[in-house]
């Protein structure tokens, strides 16, 4: 029962990190070169806003660590 919240936050952190990787990190050079958005081969329009997922991943990771300490 003690590990429910740390595991929950760790799963959220992993999911957010995965979205950060897919929506920003893979295409960071293209986004920087275009200065606004980048269109992938699939037709997805990626913007610098994808970087927000990295912030969510960091916050959820901190929450997972804090709840695991208690």
C-alpha cells in the first residue's frame, strides 16, 4: 500500500518523458531552425511547446521520489 503513490508518479514521469522525447527531443534541431514549428514525415506539426512535457516529467519524478521517502 505504501508504494502506490510513488509508482503512480513514476509512471506519470515515464509517460511524460516519453512524450517529451517524441514531441520535442527528436526534432529539436528542426524546431530551432524553423523558429516556430516543424512538420514531421507523418504530417505532425511540432512546436517548442513540446518542451513542456520535460517539465512535467521532472515534476512527477520529484513527486515520486518525495513520496517514496515517506
